């Protein structure tokens, strides 16, 4: 199959990790919109948010996305990419297979408990951080649902096996089905 698989989902759900793991295992290329945004802006995402605001960040994100859909790629997108309907429309128009990496707020909290680099969680610790995660996830859940063509539920697997399970799932749900529909 020669197309883009775009990974969407909340911050900390593993889009970059699983994208790299799957690309390496499946012999595909990998791109990460957050890394590309930082290269384009020549500053960190946290700094973009702090100095220029979320609106400027979202504009850069859309431009980077426009340049990022390439055949034979797995593309990790930022957690808020679905906030702009044009981004979802663009992914679909470019023929990307959109996969939502769905994960519980508690598992996200476990992963991000000591991570202070996320602008939308800045300054939050403990229960406050978990509450912010729950609230943001609730705000975005319908957007992820609307954008996704497939859903991979990470909570079904232990952390130590999620990469292997994701690749097996991709092969079964996307590659095999795509081959049968060709």
C-alpha cells in the first residue's frame, strides 16, 4: 500500500512513538507535524504558544500539514490538529487513512505526569493535571471521532506490547482490508 496513514489523538497517546515504531517495522517513512512545526518556526511549540499564541501555532500547523501528506508515510499529528475542520478535510482529500489512537485520561496522565513541556497543561500538577486532561479530552473526543476512519484503542494492551499490537492491528485492519478492496 502506498499512502499516508495519519495518526490523530490526544497529547501523550503515543502518536510519535507508535508512528516511528510502525514505520520502521513496516518499511514506511515517518513524519511528525510537531517536529516539522518547530523546524519551520525555528522555535519550540511551547515558545510559539507563549510568544505568539495558539492561533499562530494553529496557522503554522495547517501549513505544515499541507506539506506533509506523502505516499508511504506514517504521519504523527499534533493533538489539536482536529480543532481546525480544514485540517481534517485536507487529510481526507489527500487520501490519508486517519487513525485515532484512543486512550483513557488516566493512562495519558500516567505518561505525562512528569512532563512539563505541554503548553495546554502548563503549571498543572497532580489532580489538577488529570482534570485538565479529562476536560480537554472531552472537548476533543467528538472531533477525533468525526475525523477518524479507524480507531485503535490503546487501553486494550499493556504498555510493553502496545507497539507490537499496533503494527499487528495496522496489518489486519488497514493493509489486509485495503488489499482485498483493490
